[in-house]
C-alpha cells in the first residue's frame, strides 16, 4: 500500500489495487509517523491516501474515514491551515462522533480547539433527487443517502454502489456540490440495501447462491426424470391403444422433460460460476 501511494504521487498512476486492509495499514503507518515525529512521511501518506480512497471497491467504513479525517486535520493544524483543518475535523465529528484524537496530539495542541467550532450548516442540491442503481445506493462518507444533502464547507467522499455492493463511481466533493451524474428527478429513494444494513461475508453469500442454484438444478432434474418416465409409460399405452389424447400426453410429457432438463442444466451451470 505504501509503495502504491508513493508511485501514485510520483507518476499520477491510475487506481492501484487496494482494499480496506491496505487502507488500515496506511492509517497505522500514518499514526506511527506522527508518533515518531516523521512529519514529511506522515504528510506523504495523507496526500496519497486522499488520492487512493476513491479507488476502493467497497463503501468506506465511517470509523476509518473519521480516523483519517482527524489525522488530516492534525497535520493541517501543524501547518497552521486552520480553515481547511476545520473542514476535515467537521467531517470526522459528523461521521464518527465517538472517535478521539490520537495520543500523540498534545493535550494543549490547537488541534483540540477545533471541537469548539460550531457544527457546519447543511446544504442540498435544490430541485434534484438522487439516481440510485437498482439494489444499490448513493453513499456520502459511508452513509446511505436518501436525498442530495451534505454538510457545507466540508470535504466528502461520494460513492455509488451497485446491487452487489461494488462501488462503481467515487469522487471527493466539496460541501453539497454533488456531481451531475448522481442527480436526477425528485423521487422517493428506497431503503438502504440489505447488503449494507445487514452485511454478510462475500464467501458466505456466494456459497448460499450456489446452494440455492444447485437445489433448483436438482429439483428440475427430478422433474425432468419424472416427466420422461411419464412420457415413456404414455408412449407404451399409446402403442397399445393409439388415440389423439394419448399422443398429446406423450408429446407434452416429452417436451416438458426436455424443458426441465435444460433448466436444470442452466441452474447447475450458474451454481458452478456463482460469484
């Protein structure tokens, strides 16, 4: 992760392949750099992280983003950039109110004075609603949005995720200035998707999908076998007593057996390739 951030800063590379665990390592490394007074390294990590966070394919955990925002606010207060520092602190306070300053921030440091600043006003994109993917959602700093509302003069990480929880678009925005791609007509946004409110291990989810599809394949296979057996018995009866009714039964059962067998094959194949 540290190498990826360094390369990104140096060469403006495209998104590296990083995940939440990589980000956690970067947070730990930043804390260690601050604790050991290696401020240039801490600054490099903070700048790299802000660039790489939109590359995550999962919705950001609010506690981790709050932790990063406090790190950023502290660094800016060290550099005497109080206005920008307050924006990052307000982000941390809004999404992670239980979070605290790290132990390396001195008790009388001016960064702690940011807690006395008033909470920011909220702004919204007037006359617009959100364009929500089917089964997915629009997320601001790890929070599910039902309308385009955000704290003013605060940096925010906007993410759009699909029905499987995979982030398809992410970008930083300032205050309530939402990008046009997430805005649309005023509509009622559905409740947050279950994968967000009641998350499960992706491996468990894939196993459950496979199990369901294999059960469907087995059921369709049993149906196909029953229909084929019925078609065989009906054909025997038809040969002994040929009638139009028996011919319809034989043809119907044969076709039904073929359709069920095809459905079972498709379900079984989907079970094997479930992701």
